[in-house]
């Protein structure tokens, strides 16, 4: 029976946690650490047919099993699997009690997966490991690590995240869309848009379409400006609209002190800017200035969005 044991898991490795006791079958939870930072979880059991001589053992998946990782529940598919992206760190993992059946000699018998003590696993691989420009210990490191491990942000190349680079409007909207489960579009899965500058096969087209549908973005007339650097005030507006659509309660900003450059903040953005400040999502720069038309760096966006999503 698995107790409170520690397991270190790195890319390409597999650990097996045997849970028990069980009636007739022995459940196995297998965790495979993929090199891209995702972790494939497989729950199976060994079914022994004692009516055969010698007895025949078969490994079969446990579908619809609930696996709890640090309080989050995940359900296995028909192959007994699910994939989860976990940043580096320690996680408590267990199989919750569930009822299932298995077939022995043509007879369907109860399969009882009993509640097992937690095991502690340590995830040591993460996509950020390949990013040569992301420095461990930097103020942004944990946020970039989480965003990449969750599949919300990618690097701007196979080996760099793009630290210090500005983020485009298309990529900012893509970050939010991916969190909401919107798949990237491509030539096989194009996404139509009313914007004349959004190519239907572009990876961000589906996210722009989702954002328009949910009244998160409106663009500039018939253009979206996908490759424009997003401004700080537009970032605030988009976050405020997203929060409203996602049911995230944010302060109205009326209690916030005015920025020194308040006169430069566009009228359409003022409420959102002060809401972001009061919520602690986007703060000002030096000398109590917000810099509304300034741009945002990719690592800044990772920190901002990670903070926002923690409010859900």
C-alpha cells in the first residue's frame, strides 16, 4: 500500500504507485513525465482470471476514476488516462473511492478502488527549463513557469521565452483564449473573423473570434491590429471585460488614487485602469504614472495573467 513516500519525477521517467487493497484486482496509478512539461496519468488494474490454468493476468484501464492532485479532481477517460501540466513543485496525489466493474470468465464483477493514502510526487521537469533567457530566481520566473506548464504561453522560439520583448495584441488575446480551452486555429481548423487583418488560418484567429463573441475585444473598426504591441490601457480594458465574462469580481476602482498622468488615459479605459490598480493586477510605474500608451513585456503579462487567474 502506498504511504507518504516521496518520488522525484523528471522528463522521460515513469513512476508507478500501487494502490490497495482491492477485491480481486490491484489498481496501478502510473505517472509519465513528458519532456514538454506535461504529465500523463494512467490508472489501470490487473485482472486475474483464476478459472484459467495457469491463471491469466491482464492489465486493463479504469475509466471514470477520479484522481486528486493537490485538491484538484481529474477524471480518467476510457483508456484510464488524462494529461495534466504541472509546474515544478511537490504535489499530493491520490485515487478517490470509486466503483467500477471488471469481467472475469464472462461475468461482470464489482471492482472496488479503495481510498488510498496520499503519495507525494515532485515534478522536476518543466518547459521553462529549455528557455535560456528565463533566469531562475528572477521576479517573473514562477509566473512564466506556471503559464508555460499550463500550456497558456509558449516561448517565442524553441529555446527562448522572449524575456524583455513586447507582447502583441494577438498573443495577449491568445493567452486568455487558451485558458478558456480555445484551441489554436490553423489551415485545417480556420476561424472566421470580421476583421480584415486577421487571417483565418493564423493560430490566434480562433482566440480573436472567441474574444469578439464574448465582447472582450472590438478592434479598430474592421481591423484588429493583431501584430500591434498591446498598450497598457488596452490591456486593462481587455482584462476587465474578460473578468466580467468569466465571473471574476473586481473592484470598481473608485477608491484608487488618481495617477499623475490621468489626463493621458483614454476615457474608455479609465474605469478599467483604476479597477486594475485597486485589484493589484496592474500597478503604475515610477512617479505615480500609469503610462497608458506604453507597452507590456511578455514576462509582465505572465505575472499579470497568473495573478488574475488566481482570483477565479
